[in-house]
């Protein structure tokens, strides 16, 4: 399991549940630059921040199934 990569207010100790892929050029067809791993809380912050900045939405993929 990957750990959340957030360092906002200290290092996050939660297990990563989301993977963000950043590509050069076109979103899925461009070369993969890097991947980041986020917990639910920090993934939500990334998405909200990008909306606030009028940036293209973050490409997030859930890597841990939802447990109900």
C-alpha cells in the first residue's frame, strides 16, 4: 500500500486511496510525467484547489475499493 504524499501541516500518515496521473500533452495519450498518491481528504483538496484555480480537473483513479 502507498502512503498519502501530502505534506500540508506535516506528513500525512494515512493510506493512499487515490492515484493522480499527470501527463504531458493530451491527458491519456500524452507521456506520463509522474503519479501522486492521496488519501480521501487530500484528494478532495486537490480537486477543489484545481477548480478554484480554473485548472483542468485532476485525473484521479481510485486504487482502494469503497467499503460500505
